[in-house]
């Protein structure tokens, strides 16, 4: 109820980012700190050193939520003109903003980084997501779904091993959006593999294990992780209340 009330106030006020002195518009990131997609965007904002405000938002199907996110999903980025949805689109938008680039300038290398990010999302994150309920929240997942996810994850990680450069980053020598997907999707998929299948999905990709450890030690990634840990009890309580 408190969340719905807050969303109502945000929506009625126009929910537009505030203009700071000098004409700079403060970006607003809507979502919650436990969401891996939210954290991809949050880390991108931090790495680019872009000022932004976090707005707690669990999404849903209320009129207020759907006014911000047409499908009731997170994350959402509030900009001067309105709202931007879908993680991949938000990340591409952020490339138009000041700060270190998270996509290569060369068109081919840029396409490779985007392809790796998309492959991680489609062939690793989504199959793993089908099992998140059992792996993390104590909700049983049908065996047929788990078997399908396991097979798809094996294929997805094999593809990552072939396509990823890990030199030392996923797409090459520089941090890119592919690393954001890697950090916040592959880590969860590996947890699913261990908890449900007893499989180390990175066993055949030692360079990927090295990269994961490197990314987790980034100061901004540690900040994101700390915020996630702090938000987890409230999130779990919300999940429990819906069972």
C-alpha cells in the first residue's frame, strides 16, 4: 500500500526528472535493488559517473505503474522527455550521455559486444530464470522445466565459451554492456546450476571465472552488491506475503 501510494504521488506529479542548476537533468532509475536487470543499469550509471536518483518501484499492473512501464516491468529510466523501458534500450541510451563508453566505437566490435549481451540474456539468463523460484525462493519448479533449463544452460554456456573473448573482458579489452549482462546474469545462472543440478557451468571456461572475480571486485559493483544485500530482507518478506 505504501508503495502504491508513493507511485501515485510520483505519477500525479508528472514523474519527470528534476532539472538541476545549470540545466542538467537528473536521471531517475525506477526499480528495486534485488533485480539483476535494474543492477545492470545502475552499474552502468555508476561507471559513467552520471548523477541519478533511485526511485523504489516494484512495477506491477496498477494504472500508475503501467503509466511508467507499459508492461509493468523494471527497470525504467526517467529522462527529461519521459520514460525509457527495456534494459538493453536503456543501456544504449546511456551511451549518448557523458562518461566512459560501455560500447566500442568500431561498428563491428560494437555489434559483437551487443551480440554477446543478447546471447547471455536469451540463452543463459532466461533459461536460468525459469528455475529461480526453486533455486532462491523455495518454490518447486516442475521437473520437465528444470530439465529443459539445464539443457539450454549447457548449450548457452558452450556458446559463451566459443564467442566470448575474455581478454580480459567478455567482448575484449574494455568493460562493455556484455560484462554487465555477464556479471548480473551468469552469476545467477551459475547458482542455479550448483543448487539444482550440481553442475559448475563455468568449469570449462576458467577465463570467465577469473573475469567474474574481477568484476565483483569493482568498487561500483561492490556498492551495487551492498545495496542488494540491504534490500533483500524486505524483498523476501514481500515474496513471502504473496504465497
